[in-house]
C-alpha cells in the first residue's frame, strides 16, 4: 500500500501542469474512483483542507495517504507528490531561464492555461455534487460568494464561518 501511494502520487506530480489545482481531477480519479482510498465526501474535505492550510493545495495527498495507510501512508503520499517536482525544479531552473523567450514554450503556456481552467471546472462540478447534501448549503455557498465579492474579508475567515455553519446545519 505504501509504495502504491508513493508511486501514484509521483504520477500525479509528473502530470500536475498548471499547479496543484490542475492536478485535482487526476487525484480525485485515482483516490476516489480507481483505488477507493477515500470516499467522494472525504475527497471534498481533503480539498477544503488543502485550501485552508498555508502552502500548496496538493497537501491533499497527505490527507488521502493518511486515510489509506495511516501515518506511513501520509508520508509516502506527501513525498510522492512533492519530491520529484522539488528535484526537477531545482535541476531545471537555470536551463529554463534561457528558454523563456522561445515561441513554442510561450505557445504551450497559452494553450495549457485554458485546459487547466476546463479541468478546474470539472473538479468544481464534482465538488458541487458532493457539497450540497442539504438545501441550506446552497445558502452558505451563496453567502460566501457574496461576502467574497463585495467585501475585503479574508478568505480564511469566510471558510471558517462556512465550516461553523456546516457544523450547525449538520446537526
């Protein structure tokens, strides 16, 4: 189990073009549908935790690894998702600096951006399906949207209040 967690998250890290958020659909497919390490509800909670914690959203791997294999699984998944990108970034930083002005690399970036937006849309739809088990959650989502768009309240506070409302609604 530990090696499978590690290698599957190495795969995620290799395919995470556009950052951790772009990799969430792949993480969901692997963790929820292929291996059933976590339920769809657990995956939603893991993504929410990823956004609450400071740092990259792919800290979600730690949560999934813990659910699948305990503390050792958490370490394996975390190393799998972060070790290779760290090594590649350190090794390639100098070489990429020279390539930034090449047309093919700029074209790649212009095409990959919209693809990432599409993948985020798929993940958002999946999260919507799992998040609205009760009609009151639509109100929480609407309130969070309005507060985020119309005020300068920090997103973490919006998330904390939404979480507290979820606890109240869930009782």
